[in-house]
C-alpha cells in the first residue's frame, strides 16, 4: 500500500546557516506533525559547521536526506529526488535558492503528482555573481518557473518584483520570515560571560553585526564609520567596540581594512557561532549596513532581544524597522550617516533602550514564528486537499 501523499520534501541549499536556513528550521519545527510528514534533502555531515547546525535543529521533526548541491548540475541528483518523491508519499516539494529550485522543480515534474512551492528570498536578477553565472541562473529559473504552483515572497518588495516578472498574482503569496520571540530572553549573567569570553569590557558600548560576511552586507561601511567615530571627538577613545559575528568570503578583506585603519583594538571577529543569543544579549546596538536584503532574520532577532537596530534604509529592512520608532535607518553605503547614528545612541542610552523596547513589541506582534507557520500550513493544506 502506497503511503498517503501528505509528505512535504524541502530541498535546501544549506552550505551556510543564514537567515533562509534559520527560517526553514523554524518552519519545519513549527509544523503540525500530525498533519504533515516532513523530509529535508540538504547538506549533511561535518563538511562545515553551518550544515551540521541546520540538520541538528531539524532532525527531531524531519527525516534528513543527504543532498549536496554545491557542485554543478548532476543528473543523478535529479533522479535521486524523483525516487524520493515517488517512494516517500511526497505531495509537496518546497525549495529555495537557484540550484535547489532547479533540481526540485525538474524532479517533481519527472515524478508527477507533487505540487511545487518555491520560496524567494532574493530575485535571481539581483544575485551578486558574474554575468555568465547570472545568465545561467536566470535561464534555469525561467525553465522551471511555469511548473511552480506557488511562490512564497518573504517580503513585499519581492512580491512586487515577482509580479513585474510576469508571474500571475494568484501564484504569489507574501509570508514574512518569523522567529520564536519568546526564546529571545537571556539573563544578564550569560551576556556578561559572552563579553568576558571575548575580552570585551562590561561597560563598553558594543555595536554588533550578525550576518554572513559578503558584499551585500555593506560591512566596509561599518569599518569606515568606526574610523569616523574614532576621529570625531564625540566618543571617548575605546568607548565603542564592534563585534562581527559570522563567516564568509570577505573575512580576510574586512580584517585587512580594520588593520589598515589602525582599528584592531576596536573590532572583534568571532567567526561562525552556533547560538548567537548570548552575544546578541551582550550587544548595546545591532547594526546591519546592507546594500541589498530579502527580509533579514538577523534584524528580527535583534528586535526580539529588545536591541535597537541601526540599518540601511532599503527594501526588506524598512518593512520591519520603522525609523525613529524601533530603530534608526540610514542611507546604504553612507559611512558618515552610519557613524552619526551609532554615536547618537552611544550618547543617549535611554533612547537606545526605548527603541529596543518598541522593537521587541513589533517583533512579538508581527513576526512571531506562528505568523510564518500558520499561512504555510494553510497553503500546504489547500495544495494537498487535506
């Protein structure tokens, strides 16, 4: 007897553990296990810390299937997914990312009978890759686009971009990323321990970044802003330290810029951190000077922890942070404006605390994990006719 087709297969590129991976982990763990049988085809093992963190977070709620999508197109993997779909009672294949989308869409088409859902955190046209690679991604995306039953846009600006591409409105649904806000409470002792472990003084004002160290995050602007602050006279020497939490291709270049500006004593690089909550609690302000975003989970985490956010005034960020209400927004790439915002909160701790307090209220009311899980469950129920 064939298993009932209430299975959901997630096909995920999880070489890194960023916002997209966090959102899928929260979604998988939040789904009603009595209604849906969940599997996840993703990178497994100890190839890098990030992939291990993702599988560890979902293993209690999903059957984890090893699938490495870091290399070029491999037809064997398409047929592996096809076999999984047919044998596992899979009624929905849900993917995110260009390679995952390509494999998932084609495998579902070959297997027959499974609905296809695609989460879009960034339109393929905006990928920061070379011209040839971008052209290949666009072609592959166009090839499988017609077979998608529903596109999930993680922000309003992405919903608009998908519509502008010609995708029918009925095929697009906006569902914001969400987080378990109630888990973002860390006692002061843990925050002190997190600072002590990285030689950060208790009374030092700590501006922290939690993100992948890649071009679109705009981290060179933060370093330039730190230099402006150091030479401006509004902040005592050593009064602010900058914590950069994450890994990525620009780590060496960022450290080189810090050294070239003589800011080694002001910056702390942690590399990849599994649980960021203690460091998040230890921060006085969270900074994200990005040039481009989908709908960053890191901002939601900062708000949930009650931390004021200083970030770029760009699509995606300005859908969660209200300037002057739950944080401060500055023009992307403007180091002087960023320096001014950081200095302003350094010099007005009460304002920083009030912005953080308001941010936590917004996170709880608008971006709790249930706000993300429920519409996904409703969509899955419609597609599976449950």
